[in-house]
C-alpha cells in the first residue's frame, strides 16, 4: 500500500522494506568498487565518462565487456538463487517504444544523478544512485 504526501507516492509496509532491501546490495557494490573502477555498472556511464575525459576511450571496451559479463553472471546467480534454470528464454515480450523510452529516461536520470552528485557531493553518489 502506498501513502500519498504532497502528490508523491511513498512506499510503506512490505513495499518499503523490499525497496530498501534491493538498494542495500547495490549501494554496497558501489561503495566497494567505486575506488577501483568508478563502479561503472552501466555502459552509458562509461561512455559519458570517456566523453568527459575521465576514462580513457580504450578502456570503454574493457569496461563494456566486464559490464556484460557481470550482467550475465548476475542473471544466472539470481535465477539459481530462486530455483530457476540458470538460463532460460523470457516468457514476456518487452519491446516497443514505451519500454525504450523508459530506458532512455531511467538512464538519463542515472547519469544526471551521478554527474550532479559527483560535482557537488561526491560522497553521496552511492546513496543517491542506489
């Protein structure tokens, strides 16, 4: 159930606990790998960093390979943790302009959050992104 305050939906009860539990591991990974690789889990973040001169262009390919491998390993791990086959074809179609637009909006929000926090409050990036 969601409570509404000033037009914003705020998760409460089990929804809020689930949301918090999902953020903790992501925040921990960002804190753990931030000093090593900048915690680039998204290829667009790496491309933007390279465009800004913060990441050598040659490193983008290596980062993308690591990101792809990490994504596959994460999916396989999650499937196995929930008793599912390690690899299976999706049974749900997820295509079309609405989904693509949603990805663009979410990625823009991610990059904007990272850039804004990195400039003004670098220590807050893991908490803002997670």
